[in-house]
C-alpha cells in the first residue's frame, strides 16, 4: 500500500513509468518506520500488474496481482537477511542475480527487491555490482535501506535514490490516531515522528520494555544495585533498548545545552530528566553516549547482554556519583 506521506515519491516513479524512463535500479532510503518496504512491494506489484489503475496502483484482480498476493509470482524475487543483525551473503546475491537474469515468464518486468540492503557483506556487494553494471532490459532492482551510507558508493551511484522524509506532525498524527489508541503525540516523540514505527510500538510489548529501561535508569540514580536491573534488561532484545538509552542521554544533553523548554523524546519523563540534568556534566554524558553508540554498532556480533547492561548501568552509576 501507499501511505499518505509517500504520494510525492509514488507520483515521481509513476510519471517515469508512463514516459518509459524508469531506471534499472532504485534505492529507497529513509528512517525506519516510514514504509519503504511496503512502498517497494507496491511498486513491484504495480509494475507486474496487467491492468494498473490511472494512479499507477495495481488492480488487485488480474492473474499477476493474484500471484504476487500469494507470493508465487515467478518474475518477482525478494531477499532480506534472516534478521536485522545478520548479513546478506554472496551466495544469496548470486542466487538472486541468477534468477534475475532469467527471461520474464509473463513477457514483462523482472523485479528483485533487497530489504536491508546495507547488510550485504563486501563480497555480496561486489557480486551485485556486476548485475548493476550490465542490467537487462525490463529488469528493475529495488534496494531498501535506512542506512544508505553503509552501501558502497559504486552501488549508490548506479541507483536512482528516492529518499523518504518523516511526515509533518499533523499528517502523522492524523494517520496514527486512526490506527492506534493511546497518546499519539507521545508515540510519535518516542518514534522520532515515524508513523509505522509508532504503530508497531503501540501494538507490541515495547512499551513494557521501555518502561523497564526507564525504571532501571531511575533506580540506579536512587542508588539501587545494578545487577538486578541488568538481569531484567538482558531478557529483552537490546536493539530497541539501546536506542531508548541513546534518546535518554540525548535528552539530558538537550536540557543542559538548550534549557528546560526544549523538545524531548522522553516527554513523559521530563520532570525526572530536568532534575537529573541540573547536576550532571555534559562531558561525562558524551562519554556515555559514545559507549552506547559502540554497543549499537556491534549488535551483529553475539554479545553477553547481561554484561552489556551491567557495563552501561555501572557507567551511568559512576557518572551520577561524579556529579
């Protein structure tokens, strides 16, 4: 489906299609939670559709649409890592390229979509580059990523880049209020304005996990022992927790540098953050922020999450003691 904040990008590609000027490779980039993967799928289904609508969207009724809905269309290939912490390997890219170069069974487009394309290792990227350098007619490769800077410049330069922006607050709030219950404003704050990320947060157990992290940080600030809270945090996936920890420290730095009226991600903890900011040193907070960034960068490596959270909470404890 095409979300309201994606209309401009959709119209651009639909116009190129009508004038037969679609590129052989498209790079869809932008923050998580903006619907890039859904856009890629909608584009592929539309290009394979036998009777697309006037706005370029698929009819949903033809044989091709039924095949894509069932996930069995022979001219559409998907590839993604097993999970976001794993890499896409060269053998997977070679298999995709082999399928990609076969003649279309419907005498139309051959389309391949690579989600989390930045997870390709160097050998996989080099293998894909050969395909980009010698594209077949009527073949379209769609790369999807929230981290385009991690792709080699040789790949990025051969793609038409489509960058999705966070929608304005009114548009995001209107859409989100129709799809979730709860404090829409706070959900968008936590999700950095990304509507689908906010929806996922609201419909999952992530609020409980975030609350657990906030309670741990505040408990350590009240001189409670680290170990018990580290054990609790280690039971949850670290990806989101580290992101919220980053936002927590960033909010403290905003309060120190810009004053108590600045916008915060953790608006629901404004009172506690203001109290902490009055006694903390920014140089020590930057050191803690660097530590969080380091752990976020190595999430693809198996880590002892208990030790990870002990390490971070001890650093937080020492920072507070030096205040």
